[in-house]
C-alpha cells in the first residue's frame, strides 16, 4: 500500500461553481417523491421573502428513476409545496428538471412555446394541454438559470467555500479552467488579506485572455497566477456530442460522430495567441477525433518558444493509439480526470462499445514519455463530479467502480500503479 502523498494538485476544477454547488440542497439520498416534496416545502419556508437567489429553491442530484414512484413531481405538486417561491428540481445528469409555476413564469416558459434552439421541450399534461412541470434540455437550463445571478459578495463566498473544500482534501494547488473575469481580482484580494489557502492557476476563455492579461498586474502574485486561456473543441460522451473518429453506437440524428465545435484554424490561432502572450492554451477535447484535431493544430501552429507545457488537452477521455506518442513529442500536457470513468461506465458501454480499449490509455501515455505530474496530470472537473482524489486513484488503478467485478473493468490493460497515479496529483513540473 502506497501512502497517500501530500501535498496534492487539482489540475482541473471550477472553483466558484464548486463552492456554489456545496451550498445547494442535494437530493442524492432522497428515497421518493414524498420526501422530495417535504424538502421543497422546508426550503421554500426558508426562502420565502428573501431577495435574489436566496428567494429561490433549487435542488440538485435528483435520481427520479431510483424513487419508489419513478416519476417527477408535477407542477401543481410543486406549487402546493413551494407556493409563490420559484422552485426547480434538477436531475443529476443536468438534462431534465421539474419546475413550479413561479419558476416557469420567471424563465418565460409556457406550454406550446418552443425553447430555442431545439424546440418544444416543455412536457404537457395529458388532457389539459397545460405544462406538467417537466422540462427537458434547454427548457431545464432556462428554468435553472432564471434564478438571479449571485452578487459579488455571494461569489466571494462561493470561491472561499470551494477553496476550503479542496484544502480539506489535501490540495495545495488548483487549476481553474474557464475562469470568470472577476476571479483573479477576488483571489488577489484574498491573498492580500492573508485568507488564501492555496495556489490558484487561472484559465479564462481564450477570447478574453488578452483583456484579462492587460490588468493582471493588479491582482497577480506567486500564488494567484494567470496561466493561460481555455478553448472548447467538442462536447461530452454522455451527450454524444464529443467528436469521435468512429460513429457512436446510438448516434444523435445528423451527428453520427459528435461534433468539433471549433475550426482547426481557430485552434492554431489560439495557440499563437497564447504563445504571443507568453501564456498557455488549455483545450477541452473528450473524443478521439477532437484530440487528434487539437494535436494536429498544435503541430501546425509552430510556436516561437520551447513547446513543453505551452498547450494542454483537457479530458482526453478517448485517444487513438497513433496519437498517444504525440503528447510527449509535442510537449503537450495531458490533463485527465480518471474519476469520470466511474460515472461514465453506462454511457461508455452504450455509446462507444467499439472504442472501450481506447478509454484513458494511461499505461500507454506513461510508456510513451508522459511523466506523471509533468505531462500527465490528474484532476476531477469538480463540481461535475466530486473532488475526492481517491476516485481518480480507484479508476486509474482498478479501471472500475469499487466492488465491481474484474469483468466490468474498462480497458484494464491501461491500469497504472497506485504510486504512478498519486504522482499525477503531485504539484510542480511545468507549472513551477
Ligand atoms: Zn471542466
């Protein structure tokens, strides 16, 4: 048994969103519809009369298929429990929600009125033609996001809560991917007040990198660092929008291999932009098609300086064998979240059964020269999944959920040792 080393680096998280998620009521342990409605009533009593986001009830992590009744609360049940307090119950997978009348009105959602861009996703109750309260996709997001934006003071609170949570798990450094423009100034303030508990590297959207870099001097320090820009190259495997080299087993209509969300020339331009600013570029690429597109663009961009660490690929959940050696050859950091393997088992088996042996090829990456902690980094993507580093250790070493049979392991030949896995959480390398 390898001792859990200290200290640790979380190479991919979303600080403010993590802090905010810690303050929301979770329905993960809710057994049935009745218990859900009781929680709604209790939270509505607290929210009644409060201003801003505090005047809403937003519950997360509902797993309705696990409830005794196996159905969502209706709009009228939520109206009864929450009254005039806007209430949204969000599914664990973020693709559906139930809302009461007040939340639907705040979001401008009405039965029969399509929600862009994918049309009608507001369920109507049989017979009446009225909205049942069940919202899918864009309609679910619209209701969730109709809640007022957090105030600057609330945002500070979220950042503080996120940092405290990560510190409690042993992290001394966190990389925030897709940082808000206010995050640097807020962290700078915390650093000056002696309240900062760890080193934070920031990656605002690449389109805003030049602007953020222009006033970095006002908030940067040894522990609050503008590291680079973030760019999205594709979607996710669960949504079947990750860009794949081969067709999905159950493809979305008109999108058999997912989609690349950015033109190769735009990736090249982003590499040059980061290079000119003396900063890094982090590209979200989950499917093997997106990973290859990004590596090709980096290769073509021919940066002006030593390339090691200039670019990093985030997620890289599926990598074709021919692309594995290109990471070390090009000096590209492979920033993975093995913990996603534990939550994505069903989606992987269903959508990419023909590519399971290419999921997170950690053994091959290390063999091809991606040194743990330097070119191979571990993170969690919290709050999408929890930030506990033990989950990524489990996935990297055993390739399956705890207690699952050996036959359930995904690409077991790609397992690495516990020592190698912990080394992927070690701070240092190209990030100093
Ligand atoms: Zn992320």
